[in-house]
C-alpha cells in the first residue's frame, strides 16, 4: 500500500525548481529584447544621421523629375522620397533642360544636358536670374535679372559668354520668349501699375512695340514656333484666361481660347509645330496641366495631371512641369502618348521655371561652369550658450516686440539672419514686431493655438497679423496635398521697381466671408478679382531660404480666422514636436504639464465691471498707415 504522504510529496510541485525555470525564461526573454532593441537603434541611428548645417547649406542643386502617368490622381502629391534615390548619372533623353533654381537666398539658371552626368550652372552671383528663354538655334539665352537694381532683360551668348543688357527701364520686365527667326523677343512689362505684352528687336536701338494695351493684366507670353501667334494670359474678361494674339490680324487680333470666367489659367506653351497648346489651370484649389488641340477647338482640353509652367519636349511626346510641395517645388513629367523616357535628378532647392530645347550645351559653357562659386551660407548656428547646459537655452531677441521675445539657442541666428535679409530687401523692419515668439509650457493659449503648437518649442515665430489689415501684406492660398497653405507677400517701402516685384498671383480675401455670399462664407473667403498694384516681396520664399517652414491651416480655418495660421513659421530641422520640446523640457514636464484654467467670471450684484486678468491681456501694436524705411538692423 502506498504511503499517502509519499504520494503527496512526489506530486507536490518543486517551488524551488519552478522558480529557477521562471527566472531562466525571463532572463532569456530580456536578452532577446535587448538584442532586438540594440539592432533597431543602430539601424535607425545609421539611417537618420542629420546633415551638419555647414554641409546642408552648401549643397549644389540637382533636380528631381518625377514620372507621373496621365491617369494619376491630380489631388495627390507624388512621393518624392522614392525618386530621391535616382542616380545622378542619369540624363535627359535629348537636348537641354534649363531651369531656375533657388539656392543661398538667390535664384540662378542651371542646365541639364543630354550626356552630362550633373547639372551645369549658367549664372551665379549675389542677385536673382530667372525666366530662361533660348533661341531656336540654341546659341543665345534670354532671361530676366535684378543684378542692375531693377528687373530687366539680359542676353547671354552661350559660346562666347558675352552678356548684354536688353532693357534699362525703372519698371519691371520678365518672362521673355523668342520669335522663331531669333530677331524679336516678346516679354511682359509692368509700368505704372499695369502688365502689358511688348515686343523688342534683339538688334538695333528700336523701341519695343506694345502688343497689348488694355487696363487688365496681360502676362506670360509664349511665341508660336510658326511665328505668327503669341499666346498669353489676360484677365480682361474677368479671370485669367489663355488668349492668342494673331499677328496677321491687326483689327481682330485677340481670341480668348479658354473662356472660363471662374477658373484661372496660366503659363501657355506651344509644342514644336504649334498644333497643341499646354497650360495650367487652377480648379478646386489644385493646379492641373491641360493640353488643347488648336486644330480642333471644338474638342475639350485634355487633363494630364497636377503641376504648373508646362514645357514640351523637343519631339512633343512629353511635358515637363513644376509641382508645388509645402516647402519647395519639384519637377514632374507627363507622357502625351506612348511611354515616358524622361528621367532626372534630386532637387535640393526650389525650382521656379524652365525651358526645354533640342540643342545641347556648347563645350565652352561646360568649361566655364568650373568657375561656379559655391554660395556662402546665410548664417551659422552657435550653440555656445547651451553647451554647458543639460538642455537648449532660450536667447532673448534684441529689438523685437513680442509677449516673450525669445527663441531657442538653435534658432536665434536663423531668425536674426532672416530679419536682416528681409529688412534689407523690403526697406523696413517687418520682423521687429511679432505677434508671438516663444510660448512657455504653462502660458495661456492664445486663440487658435493648441497644446502641440510649435510656438511652445521656441522654434517658431508668428509675425504681426495686423499687417494684413494695414495693407502691408497679401496672402495667396495654395492647396497642397489635401492641406491649405498660404504664401505671404509683403509690400516694399520703395515702389519705384528697385525693391521686390509686382504680384502675378491673386490674393485671398478673407473679408468676403461677411459680404452675404453663402459660397464665400462656406469657403472662408474668396480670391480677389484684381491684382493689387505695387511691388511686393515673397516672404515665404525668404523664410524658406533661412530654414523657416510655413504650417498648414487648421481644419476650422474657414469659420475661425486664427485657424488660418498664415503668419506662423517654424524652424524644424527635421525634428518632430516632441523632439523639439525635449530640447527645452524634461519628459515629465511635457507629459504632465501644469494645466492652466481660464477663470470663469461669476456674475455678481456689483455695478462695477470686472477687470480682465492681467495675464489674459495682450495688445498687438498696430503698424503705421504707410511703409517706412527703417535702418538696416545688425544681424
């Protein structure tokens, strides 16, 4: 008979052995977790090495031509990251593509030629060159430049390198286009507050011929390769439409090709034989490329996809165009028929406009490109005030009015450089009065801001929005990737053509929300029906040059004006909001911030008004009624 006590002892679990087994299993799991974590950390550390600022600001521009099928959804922005891996040794299939690229605070002309492994600089210097136009022989390059103080037209002989100035007026000239015989150049001219198209003989001293003479704005000419027509943009019928001027019919010269009173069009471009015309169309907030068969005007235009400023390939089989991203622009291409052979390179900066010629570049141009000068960095970051601290410190902004005039030590040099640059270009200190700079983590939330706003990181600024009401600032709406962004243009102090340039984009008018129009109310305003006169500076572009990015509007911006956030710019440096906050605060302070409760005023029987608490009062200084010339601040 079995001893029950023995059976009990045999079947009883061995607590000591079980404990050892549990400890062994736990240790094994912990070791596996640590190995996985170390592998993940090393992989991400290797892949996320940031480019040092000194290197990032001296990168030479390249391009990023994204191949998009004609059936692509125009509401989607193509994934640029996939195309950034394109080898720099790829070239365009034929001819040369000349583009305007922004780098180092200035715009200059670059060329991509068939057979060349890298882009070739054509112009450089401490000024802006853009709007390239090459003659039919591929020997002379016309462009606009402000190197002489005002925007004029210049002519570059590609073989000899000789540069000649074509216009010397105090006004503005731009967007040149060649006649097929190379004897004339048509261009847009802005004199006395009005855009017109003029035609200039390349040789001799003959005065330009005025092609259009209408109170409306006539811009962006493009000459038919056959020589007898010029396409241009005019708002004479209410909104910007594509017009064609027939040079053989002086009595009935102008024809409205698109006739779309509510849909603006821009940038017409003839193909090589003049049978098709491409242009950009702004519909539902999106820029689309359309092509029109000029031999069959009864047929509607064909939509290719998103983009603007289209140019035809020399054989007419494809189109290259510009597509806007929130912080920069890209080159895209579309096939008109058949396969798309176009490939390209990564763009590190913004590209403005382009021209595609069937001719290659002369050997002299390639040899001369060796003299290209690397742009000087716009600023250098000095973290000496934070090196001895556990976290990044705040630096007070000198001469700036704001509730808290301070920014992170990683940002203050960029802001001071931007402020100095803008003051010099505008003729007055636009950034000496900020609506907001740094906001403390426990500061009360101003209207329109949320807890995760970038102003809490010390890396963002918000300029004084009263400048819009004062008429100093115009805001242009840009719908990108399903979000609403804004481009800010600031009026210059001098309006003689020596500062800034005239507007070509129609600003957004927020005030029409209250005009009784239900559609304007639902849309948060409407586009202005006219171009403001005068000269303006693209503040959004200058901020981008210095590393400051615009932020998208909040979803409620149509009914809540502070949600537009058109005046907020952030110096992100590839950080997300939490990483930026951890530069200033410990994690515990961010996860469990001290809540700030706005007190609710309880009605009482007293007849005296209850004063507004001092911490809730802020006053935004109102600028003077006219721009003033301020002394240039010292960066």
